[in-house]
C-alpha cells in the first residue's frame, strides 16, 4: 500500500502559478487592488464646514469672528486647507436669522456656532441633528437650549456669559459711583433670551441696596428716546442697560447723554459707542474658546456630553470722555478698579 504524501504549501503555490488561468486571475486581482488604491488616494477627503451665525453686521462682529478664527488657528486649522468657515450676518434684522440658519443646515455644515442667545434659538429650531456651539448665552437652561450646564443632553452646548449673575454687580458699581443713588432705570428688550432673568436679578440687587427700580422695554429704535424721556420723568438717577439688538444698543449712549443720565452696560462693545461704563464678560475670549468645542465635535465628541463652560474673564471699562460730557466725576476708588480706562 502506497503512503499518501501531502503537498507542502510551496508546492501548492507553485502548482497554481504554473496554471495559466490562475496566473491571469492573480494578475487581474492585483490590477484591481492597484486601481482601487490609486482611486482612493486621488479622492479628496471631505473638508469640515463650520457655520458662524451672527445677528450683527460683518463690521460689528469683526472682533469676535477674528477671535473665533484665531482660536481655530491655535488648534491647527487652516481655512481653505483643512476647514471651511461659512459666515452669515443678519445685519440687525432678527427676522432673517431663521432663513440664514436654514441656509447653513442645507449646506450642510458640520457645526453651527451661534453668536448670542437670539441666534441660538433660530439655529436650534432649524436643526436637531447638527451640533450647535453657543458663544455667550446668558441663560441656556432657562431658555431651554440645554437640559443642564453639566449635561446639555441635546445638540447644543458651548459657553454661558453669566449675564444675569453679573446684573447685581452692575448695580453695586453704580452705587459706588453715585453714593446718593436712589432710583435705577432698567432698559432692555424683554424678548431677548435671558433678559427676563437679568431684570429679576437687577431688581433683587437694587432692593438689597434699598434702591427703587423701573423697567423700560426697548423693542425698537423708536422706543429709545421715549424710554429715556419716561425715565427722566420718573427721576431716575442712573440706568442699567441689558443686552439687546446691536442696531438698537449703539443708539443708547447718545440718548443717555442727552438727558445726562449715567448708565452702565452689560456689553463691552458699547464703549466704542461712547458708553459711560460697562461691566461684563469678555466676549472675544468666549469666541476664542468656542473654537475648542468645534474641534472636539469635529473629532467625534457629542455636544450633549460636553458641559457648558462659564466665563473666566470679566472687565470693568470706564469712559472718561463720556463722564465729562455729562458732567460726572468718577471717584478715584472706582477708577482704580477699572480694567480699562478710555481717556
């Protein structure tokens, strides 16, 4: 009986290679692999696209958009090479925000960055899938944007500007500025997310200092002169100006100066429009930090798992030119506290 002899693997391969049909099939397979590899190498990788949506004009938002872009550069992103940034501005026309948000969703972008609570709301209504990064929302929980600061839980996360917590501090600064202060006018657009809570915080802080308050709503630019006239008749000693549409906000300092009413603002940008003083969050720092959220999301993080962060930089800015215009002398101890003085 003959013993069975098993062929070695080298013998099997040799026998297959000697088969013309096998040789043709092997060459064809190699050719297909080579072509597939070449095609894959030639296909460009999809470049991430980020939408930045602002209620302001391009010029008004320039400092903040530059801060955001710098934050992206610090993280290694180069626009046009490994990232595309789509900028959209409503130019103060809030009714245009839903249209602009829908446009970004249609692209689609991979992330939407919202430059304020009035922007976050239409962005959130436009999509429940695309991640949204807030840059400076004053009350993201109260506004219904997130379930909690620690666990947002939805497609929205980002940064809070703590506007309502700072409202009381502004009243305290006014009292230091004007020791005889008894009546404080509160001016703002109640429709702006977070302003209802900010008004409440301001009223509570004023009550703690035994000050009277009166609220005046600024729904449009026509309300400004009427509001200050009413505040004057009410005999207001000073005013706290809450967040509002940029095209309305920039008209307020002149109206306040007209009746020589000292006013403190929550928005630092108001100082560029001859505001007397402001105390609040450094918004450009928040925009720069928003880039880190975008980076994490593009790398796979879920927005609902990224906690909402608080601001770390606050500034007191005093405008001595505006003080001189209304005949007000800033006490030395208040001036010494300023982070920046405009002369």
